C-alpha cells in the first residue's frame, strides 16, 4: 500500500504520521507533501527520515491520499488524485456536503465507505466528537432534539492557533497587550463565541457544520440540532456540553450502560471522586471521554452530558486513518 500525506507538516498532518506509525498501518511506501516552503525538510517515521516534497499539480504515485491541506487545494486536486487511481480521504470541508461524497465516522456509518467514488470526507472535529457519544444513544433511545455548546481549543485553528495562544499569553503575563491575528479577538484569559464566518441565520458556519454533518452522518435530517461554538484558551481537545431529548424513556444508568459498550468511547463519570471528562485528560487519547451524565431538568425523556475528545485525533487524523483501515478490510 503506497500512501501519501498531503499537508504533512501541519498540525493534523503531523498527527497522521504518529497515528499511522502507532497503529502499524500496512504501507510499503510513504510520500510526504507540503507547500514549497516546507520542501527539503524531513519527518521521522518508523526510524527513518522521510523527505517532504513540494506538491505537484498532477496525480500522485500512490494508492491512498490522506489530505489535510485546506479546502481550496483539495477542491482543485482531490479529483485529480482520485482519477489517478488513489482513494482520497480528505480532512477539509471541501467535499463534506457533496451528495456523492461519503462523510464518515467508522463507528457510526462504516457502510458508507464502500459507496465512495474516489473521495471520502472526514467530518469537522466538533461533529466527530459529538456523534461518537450521540450515535449510541440515538440508536438506543432515538434522539429528537440536541442542544450543544462547544468549548474549542486553540489548536482547532491549527498550529498557528496554538502558537498565538502561547505567544499572546506570554505577552499578557508580562504586561503587554495581546494581539489577535488568528482569532477574532485576543484569546488569553478570554472566550470567543465566534468560530468561522457568520451566516444569514445568525449562526456561525462552525455551528451549522454540526447540524449539516450530523444529519448526513446519521442519514436523518429530521433530528433537530442547535449549536453554539466557542473558542476557549486551551491548547488541545474540544469539549461539548450536550442536552438531548429522546423519543423513548431514558435514565442516566441506562445511558452509561449503552456508552460503556460503544467503540471509541470511555465513560468517565464519577463526580464524587472528581472524575469527569476534561481536555487535560482527553488530550492524546484515541477514545472520547463522556461523563456528567444526568437526567435533564428541561425534557421529560432527556439527558445532559459532557463529551471531550482530542480534535487532532478522533476529530481529524485518527478518524482518517480508521477510515483507511476499514476500507482495507472491505465490506
């Protein structure tokens, strides 16, 4: 299996290399591509120094492309790579909403992998983390309404987001005014209810991604979803406070049993022992953490819970590699 990672030097690309190595992905050749300014660098993989190449405009000499290099580039080149014979698993938003392109979280809709026409889309990180917890509960109790508020780490904006948070926190602590370049406002000691562009309906595009993508992944657009997306001054792992109304009666105990059986989910729910999901504990984990599971005070058949996941892993790199693994296994 010949594999290319496009955008290899970015935050997600670097994690893809780590995941491929940690999961012993069966590849015979690895090609790394990035922008011309990264050409000539090397990246470590399985004890070797792999050179980073400038991305050509034509097909790539590989069987699988793991792409995380931005929407405009993917829109232009993913069809070229696919026509050249490669399966493209794309981490950008370029292909997520195309009807003919599967949008996949393997634990939820694995079967869609095998309906691809050369391109498979990876969902937005926030959506991937949400559906890992929501899907098992939806399958068991049938969700009707979902209200979610997110607490999204700086690294959701890439390596530059993390760098800005660290740099501007240092400035703030030394009596200087922090400067915002990546984010809409200075992020240190602040929270910003603005991620991506505002839409005509008053929601941001990040918030609408949760709606659009959950509908597509579940194959059900009757589920009513409302989201508020907030950037917070943490480095890694996104957290989400979720309220769900179900069609069927549900208890916290029953929900814990369902979630404990779900692949990729770790129930961390012992408040008396101060054990609950947090970015500090979820960072670097392949599983998402779910806890604070309690009966809703707003809905008769409702639950509230808190889910946290590493958005560079299950929200991006890990999910892409898992799609590739399932593709290799076959239907």
